[in-house]
C-alpha cells in the first residue's frame, strides 16, 4: 500500500497491486513506465503485463546459467542405499493451497507423524 501511495503521490501513476507483486516486475520496468509521457504509460504497462503471460519469457526466466550446476556424483561401484520412509514430517504452509493437499496425503500414510507450523 505504501509503495502504491508513494508512486501515485510522487509520479501521478497508479499501478494495480498484482503488477507490483509479480516477481518479474523490476525497478527498470517501473522507471520506464513512470518516466514515459502520460499517453505512453498504458502501452508500456500493457506490454509488461503481456510479458508476465508470455510462455517463452517465463521459460527463459527459469533457465539457469551454465555456471550453476550440481557437483558431479562420486563414482561408486555399489548402488546408493534406498532412503527410508520418513517417520516424522515437518510441514510448513499446511493451511495454504498446496499444503492442504500435502497434509491430506501425509495423514493417509501409516506410521507418519506430521508436525505443522502455522502462524
């Protein structure tokens, strides 16, 4: 709310809350829109919103640079041991959209104790 009020007061520009909360909204994009002549602001805003739903742009944003890679697995003649099933699970976000489904599945498992962190 404060950021939106400051932008409106300082630059005479109103942005919808979802636009400001999107992870792809950058300071550069905001600066371009704010500094543009009033008649061009809507077109710049619309173009930045279109980018939010551009699948190729989203996929490009998800690609890691080649320098970021997991270390190579050590060579071993024996197979890795099978992980044992967890007996206690710490679940954060259990009241959220995904958390309620995870909690449901975990509670259906025999011998699993679920600890939920809620605020």
